[in-house]
C-alpha cells in the first residue's frame, strides 16, 4: 500500500479520537483509548476467518482436560495470538443496550491470549471501559473502527462489481500506521516524549553506524538484536529494516530476532502491540516490560548474548530505587557491574545513584558475543555527562576505562543541539564493538556533527532540527573514511587517560626539634598547640632502615638524626595536599611531570604511589572548540568614537529640548 493511503488511514483514526473523545478526555489522554482500540480492531480482523477453528479447538482441548492450550490455539488461529470468546467486534456492533455492550465487550477482552492480555493490562485499558460506556461512546468507537470507509484487515474490501474498494493492509503497512499514531500522540505530549521516544532521524543514523561498516561481512543466517531501554520499540524495528535492506543488497538472506526490555508500562505495551500488528509474534514475546522489569535491577536476558545492540537510555535519572533493590552500593554483586579488570577482581562500574545512564551501556557490554566472526556492535545515545563525569576510580570513569583499554570504542558522534523532543542539551552517539577492524585498532574517532542538520519548519517540543538523509550520509561517510578533517579527529586510546596523583608537602611547625621522630599522638597535640610556618622545620614521622634509598619524589628524604644521616618520612600537611591530573601520554610519566610542573614551585613536595588512580574522560570542547578572534584596537577605537558621538548627540538633544 502506498504511503499516501497509509497516511489517510492514520488521519481517519486520528479523526475518530477528535469526534468521539473530545468532551470525554483532554487531548493528551486520547491515546489511552485510541491506541488499544486500534490494536483490538487489527487483531480482530486477523482472527475473523479462523474464529470457528479456534472455538472448535478450545472445545476439544477443554473436553480432553488439557491445561496448556496456548500453542494449540495459536496454531488454530494461524497467528501468534487468539481470542476464545464467542464474540467478534462485528457481533458487538449490534448491541442496543450500553449495559449489554459493556458486559459482552469485557467478555470479548477476556477471551484474548495471554500476550494480548499483557498489552491490555499495561495500557490499563479496562479502566477506560466504564467511562466510555457511561458516555455512550464505546459503541460509537467500535462502529467507527468498523466503518466501510476504512480497512484495517489484511483482506481487500470489494465493491459490488468485484473491484477493489480498499486494498488489504499488510502487517508492515499496519505497523506504519500504528507508529504514525504513536508519533502524533507523543508530539501531543511533548513534555514526556523524549523520555521514551527517540526521533526517527537519530535512530536511522544509529542503525547505519552499526551496520554499514560491516555490510560486506554480513552472511546469510540469524542475528539477534537487543535494546535494554526499548521504549516503543522503534530502534529495534528500524535496525531490523536496515539490516534486512543491507543483506538483500548484498545477496544474503538473514533472519532477525528482536529482544527488548522497557520499564514504562504504556510504552512497553505499545512496543509489544506494534510487533504483533506487524506479524512478529515471536519478537513480541521477547519484549519484556512493566514497572517490575527494570533493566538494571531485573535483567530479563541474563547471560544472553546479542549481535547488534542499540539504545537511548534515560539520562540524568536517579536509579536509587534499583540500587537499593540490588543490595545498596556496597552490596551489589551483579556480574554486569562488578567485573575483573586492571588486576582488580572487583572492579566496580557502579555509577552515582543520581544518574544510571552509563550502567545501560555496561549492561549491553556484558551481552557482547565474543565467539563469532562479527562479534557485537553497539550504538547508544548519551548526554555530555557520560564523557567526563566521575573522578578516577569512580563508576563512570571506570566504565570509560574498561571500554577504551579493551579497545572497544570505535567512535563518538556529537549530534546537533535540539535534536530531541524534551531537551536541548548536547547528545552523543557512542559506537562500540569488540571486533575493531585492523586500521582502527588502538584508536578512537571523534566526529563533530553539530552543524550537519536541517531546520524544521515547525518545532516539535524542543526539537527544532533534524538529520536529513544527506546529513546522515555525510556522518556515515566521515565515520567510514576514518580520516582527520575539521569535523573528524582521531586519537590513540591512551589520549583520553590520565593518572590522578596525590601530591603532599610536609607539615612545618614552629618550636619543634628537627632531629627526632614524633609519634602520631605527639603530632596530634603539636597541631593543636604549635603554629604552622613555611620556614619552620618539617615534622618527622618515620625513620627508615639502613640501606633504604633516597627518593624525595616518593617522600623519602635525607635528614640528620642525632648526628647521623638517615632516610626519613615527613608528616604530610593536609592543608597543603593537592592532586594533579597527569596525561597517560606524558613523556617521562608522573615523575617528569612533577619535576617540571610542581617541584619548581614546591621543592619539598612528593607524591604517594599508592594514591595513583587511572581515569578516562573525553573532551569534545578541547578538540573542536574554535575561539573567536579578538577585535583589533582600531575596531575597538572606532566603536568608542561612535558611542561618544552618539552620546554627544543625545546630550545636545536633551539640552536643546530643555531650552
């Protein structure tokens, strides 16, 4: 069916909402009724022809006292769902009494298979029935959805002479109509849309970034796709379409299985319903969701691995309740988030409880395939905080370190501002794989795509621009070319790493003896009674054994104790304690940096080797910021003279007006 016809069907259903629900619901709540009713009408049309077969199968299964009937009833229906009630929507259309219609409609709903029941429950659709019935709107809704002016059935509607009045609506076409309705309802609710609905242009770009680089390596076979924050399922379906198109273009035949998890009940219902409407019953069964199914606290696909993964996790959103369910920050033992890395058997990826977005990436990394030729490819959207928040040794930094030191990070793409519906903040796509091609190994590409966009004629919430097909192609070409340009920078992995080093200076107190060791108790008392002074003697806290080598940079100094030379440690002054962030690529390492940058200003400083922590951060600003050139003196002078002239004119006007 052509796009114009699909748009007409979507417009017709949109019109039903306005006609029937205008005085019953505010516009933002139309979807609570229209989306589930559209799902019901489509499923009903698919089950009409097999209704008798399903009822006969149900009767014989009951007679044989068979408890597990689901598969047999699906087979009888010829679909991944069924309805065992004696009604169809056409039967209900003729009910004269609202009371009878309500009772029969509820019986009709009860007859659906468990997967459809799950959708109805998450939509909370049964809560709407009393309101619709009381307002005499339920029958009107059914009648309008059964109108001869619209066909939601896969079978064509014929005129009296046998010609086609309305062509059949195939699964893909129905999916397109449903997604269009979801899009419109999301735009009506702009304040919520960005939470679970990623713009189609961003999704298309993400899909291309994970598939295009390996397009020539895709073989005929089965591929598993996963989204741990799947929302309405748009990322999975676009990714599936992109993979199928690429496979067909390369003469390959691929089967795809979609897996997703979503905590929001309504968006989960939409995702599951959309897949059912597209005829993807198995995929619908692989979408898990609802408030009890948080991806972080309750992984629905534990120990499962996937070929391709893409996601837009919630950012800036607290995961404290998940953290508490998992045992609290110190009690979490989930192998997705407590791993082995850098000789640490309990390397923690646990982030601040105020923002769990990076944990969704860690979750996907735990599901990578390591035993296949293509491994796994991941694309995930984050805001800017994922690039730099978290100090060395903290969860966010540890995740970046884990990814980069394993050489999994291929690229990060900076998207235009105002790309998403409810936020104008900067967003970035991370492209990750455990099968980097040879020419990318050991390096990371940063792409500044902030200026590649097309303005929208009308804002959608805060979204005022989109990526055109040309923009998407330009970004993908830049990614695949892997060359240094004004918008593409390439760095060795270590360029993003640094050592965080604690630098100490000795505690210097007036009135102390310079040739003796002080105990911790004495030092505590001295701090309370004596005065600090830069020219005072340092407090000695330890004398090392004979043979210990002098090493002032590590806090081992020479001193004279009772007339004999010794190697000592000084008590550090906490008020003078400082930290330095030293790049991993610093020539000569930590010591060279301290000798050049610290010792000229504080000759008695040393660092604590045990305090050194490795961190990673990515700064787009540092690499892509273009400072505006300063104005010349002549330009500034000209502006001042112009202002003076303007001021004189105003003064003259005022004085002249006064006289």
